[in-house]
């Protein structure tokens, strides 16, 4: 199954994230998680859409703090809703 084409707002957010990543390219990172927060945000938005993806990305940023958790943190899969 392929992902649906993102809407205009999601495409704009994904472009902004790509610009940020290009600007940070080659610089050392202090990320506590794998993938980085910007890669997580891009994946969350492309998987869940702009609203839910942004909420997931903001939650990830809140978790990224000194003495906070670290390690692998993947975007949760989309929930498959049962047919009614």
C-alpha cells in the first residue's frame, strides 16, 4: 500500500523541515534519539498528516531534554480502523 499524496499544508511543512535539515547538514548533532527530531517530524507528518504529525513531533521535542529518555524512537504506525 502506498502513502497518500500530502496536502498543501503538509507539503509546506515538509519543505520547511527539508530546508532546516539542509541548513544543519554537516554540523555535529546533539540528538538524544534516532532518528533525529527533524527526520521524526518529517516522517510523522508524511505518515499521519499535518495535524497529528505536528502533535507527535511536538511530543518528541518535549521528550528531548537533559536527563530525559534516549534511544530509538520510531513514528507510531497509523491505526487501521475496523469497518463498521
